[in-house]
C-alpha cells in the first residue's frame, strides 16, 4: 500500500506540519497526540514504529492536529496534564497547571512535614492539619497536597462549579477524596462556617487586564480568563488574599501565594507589617514567584 500511514511516517509528516504552523515543540507534541490517538504510551510509538494506522485512528489523529494548529493547548486536547508527578484531568473550565506552581506545593509539603515533626507544636494525637486551596481550579494543588501529605485534610474553594467538578474527579482519580472537600464560593466566604485553618495556599489570577491580549493564543484564546485576569495591576485577588488571610489563619498559620512577573516589590510593600514573618521565594526559573507569610502569634 503506497499511501499507508505508518507511525514513523505520520510522526515525520506531523512534525513538519507543526513546524510550519509555529507549534513550540513539534516533534514532542506530534508524539503525544499520536500516542493519545492510538491510546498507547509514547514509548510504544518506538516499539510499533512500522505499525500502520487504521482509518479510524488516522481520523482521530487528524482531528487532534487540526485543533493543535489552531493553538488549542495540548492538555485540553488530551484532557490531562502532569503536575507533581501525577496526571491531572483538565478541561477548558480549568487553568492548566504550570511547572512553577509545583514549587508552591513543594514548599507547603516541606513546611507541613517539618512543622508536624516539631514536638513543640504539640498537635493533639490524631489532629489533622487543615489546609485551604483558594481558587482550586482543577484541584492540582489541593489533590497533590492530599496525596503527598497523608496527615492533612484540605478544602478546595472555587467560584466555578464546572472547575470544582473537575477537581472532584481528580481527588477520586488519586484516591484522596476522603481528605478533600470542594466548596463553591467566593474567596474566603465558605471559611466563615469552617473556622481558622493552618495553611492557605493559592495560585490566584494575577495577569494585569491589559496584558491578557498580549499573551500567546494558546493561553488567551483557550484558558479561562477568570483564572488569569487579576485586574488593572494584576494584584486585585492577591490584595484580597493578603487582607483576608490573618482572620482565617490560626496563630502562626501560613499563607503561600503565587504572584506574577515583576510583582514582587508591590507584594513586599503591601504585606509589610501584616504578618509575623514573610518571605519571597523564587521559582525554578529563578523568578521571584511566591509569597510566604506566617500569621502573627496573637
Ligand atoms: N502563570 C500563568 C500564566 O502565566 C498565570 C496564572 C495565574 O494568573 N495565576 O499564564
């Protein structure tokens, strides 16, 4: 069959097609989408490089590559995104979790683990630390924390019920549903009935409104704007989080916030004198990215 589309030939053709369309990682993305079309792991493409695609597989793949050249993010096409070594379900109702956000989760894990082991904390036997993820989206932060910290319970809050559905699916998928609760609500509002917590973590929307139109089409045309737009200077939600946190945190409770490029100075000055202790931490790309604040001890 002269025109048979083998795995190899399909990958070569698609890599060139993606290159012509300015796709960032042409070969890698071709592989991911082909593996997804064939319902196999990427490594299988090497094992089966001469396998000829059936017309159904080819049609499915064609659909995916057409979506990708229109700049739909690969995570929305495959419906999943790796984060913290776990696979998360994502839809267009949820932001796609970013690698820099893993740093927030790692920081929270380290702090909780070291706090739990400090005898002076004197947690009564069996008391689980309570964590809150504000604007949980796909639940990537909340579910990873529950997964890696078996001693905590976590509440994920979001205004979007569609996003919360995805977060719940992720909690089920990763077997942490017994320690995760997802509540629809506006920022701190649901905490009024819950009381003070040990840690608040959030990756809020923080892109300045006028910057949104300059973002890559993959982001601005596909991801939920409500998860990106942080108002005029990008800091609307960050200021609300900083103002609200002291009343929602236990004494010495912690807040961990992600913020955007170039916002560190404003975050520093806005948080001054509001917490017992504060720190700004860099992400793996060496950008100041995370605010860590410890509540006063009262
Ligand atoms: N880090 C995301 C981006 O640059 C923005 C996420 C957010 O606003 N929290 O696209």
